[in-house]
C-alpha cells in the first residue's frame, strides 16, 4: 500500500474547508499536458459550475498574479494547479482578499500565510521530478476530499508522462485506480513499463496522449488551444479537435525545422558553462512552451556539448488570452540538461539548473523556476548577456564552495 504523508492529509482537509466556504473559485493552470490534466481534474473535484473563471498561463507572471487577485472577493478562492509553488511569495503578497490553494510539484518557495494552502510533494519529503506530477497531486487532493474522481484517474497517468521512468510513489495511486477502473493497462517489467490509456476509446501509450494534449494547448495557446485540450480530456479527440491537433502539429514541425536549420547553420553560442540559441520572433504567435519543447529535443543532438547547460531564448507575445497584456520586449528562456550533465547533477558534481536559472533571472529583474534537470524563466530582451554572465558565475560559485566532487544540491 502506498503511504500518503499525514501532513498531506491535514493540508487536504484545510483545502476542503476553504473550498466549501468559497463564494467563487478561480482556476489557474499551466499549458502543458500535466497542467491541462490537472485543470480537468480540478474542474471535476471543484465542480465546473463553481469555477467563475479559468485562466491558462504559460508562466506565473507577477503582472498576471496581480490581475487575478485584483478580481478576488473576500470569500473567493484562487486555485493554482501545476504552477504557483516557486512563486508562493508573489501570491502571498497579492492575496489581499480571499484564499489561495496551490497544488504543484515544482521546486517550492515556502511562505507563512494562513490564507494559503500549499500542497507539493517536496513539502512532504518527496521529489517533484520523481514521485508526483501536478496532476497526480490534484487527483490525490480531490480523492482524499471524497470527490468522484476515480473515473478520471487516467488523466493523472497522462499528466505523469513528464516524469521519467516507471510511475512509482504517489504517481502509482492514480495508476492503480485507473487499472482497476479499466482505463489503463500496464505492460513490461519493474524497470521498464508502458502504460496504455483508454482515452475515450483511443488506446495509446500515455506519453503519446500527453504529447497530443501539449501540442493542442501549447502550440495553439493563442487559438483557444487550452480550451480544446480540456474538452478532449472529457470527450476525447473529436473530429474537430483532431483536425486542430493535426494543424498545430504541422505548424510545430514547420517551426522546428526552421529553427533547427538556423541552429545547424550558425551553431550554438558557447560560454563557460552554457550553450545557447535565440530563435527571436520565430515562435512569437505560438505558446512559449514551444522553445522548451525544441530545447528538450535538441539536447540529444550531436551539435550539443554534453557537459554544458543548454538554454533556448524566444521573444514573447505580450498577450495573455482571457486576462490581459504583459510588458513588451520580454524573452522566455528554457533550460535543459544534456544526459551526461544530468548524471553529474544527480551525483552532486554540478548544481540544479532550476537553482542556477532562478538566481540568474532574479539578478536581471526576471524570474525562473523548474526542476533539477529542466527549468524556464522570463527576462528582459536587453539583458540576455547579463543573464548568461550571472548563470556562469553562479555555477562557478556552487562548484567552488564544496569542490567539484563534493557539491550537493
């Protein structure tokens, strides 16, 4: 039997009390498959009719947090799923009225605020990049509340596709439930498993469906992609949604081909600890998750130095659908770790990319968050070089403090 930490149970009880007293609920979620599945599960657990407003965010911009909380009443609740943990202090500062519930698995920021319920595996001695996706945490939260989420357990399995290796620890809770309910079949041995999901009649490995949802939502971010993706979670891939997915996939492939052609032609720019590229406005009219998807693919290519952090930059569209407008001239930066460097981070020889990126972004007036091997952030267009200098400096400092072979994150 999988152990659920007692503190998690207590936090869920507190979240249940807050939701039961709420007049209105605002649901804020990320735009990748984990965020989409988390949002769908939250809609089931909260009740769609109680959610006054749902906003899909690519990053938790400070301006977006302020806009959201400016609309919150005294007894309202803002529920953040698959984002929020690294920026809990921003949420706390903006929380003038009402309450917030954060359900996430990214590296958390700890704040003391009695009107915030913060639920994250890292706060219970577990690892967000290993033990639980955000959709798993969302599923567990509403299951413990006694909500009827069992038949939607397969969504948490799909959301967990971003977790490498077999689904274990808390991730196995929705997996087992989905198996019992007949929505997922597990194949393979202890160290290599595949999970085939019955997604409203479509039977595919969980990572295939995850990729489809991310393509719909992220590439189609400015074309109501998140709405299509959440609709698919409840109804499957209709002819309309399938056609939209195919269009977004073709667009993604075309953009990636153009970007890779430029990168192969000019090569990556190299610094002491980093290698990087900038696609400029190529991805301007698709979601900023796109540069992360490209960087994730690129880290396995022969052009990439295996011992350096890989960073990709893109110029951002300032519009946030359904919410408002950000400042101009912002850059999204996505960081990934090539396989060899990943091993060095795991052994403690090199620092977590999330820690280094967060430091460097903050030094230039931006912000970043993520995990040990993947991170992303937002900085000003004019400070890319400064950001890279601070990044290298932070890595040097981390290595120097305890020695290359003794450094532990």
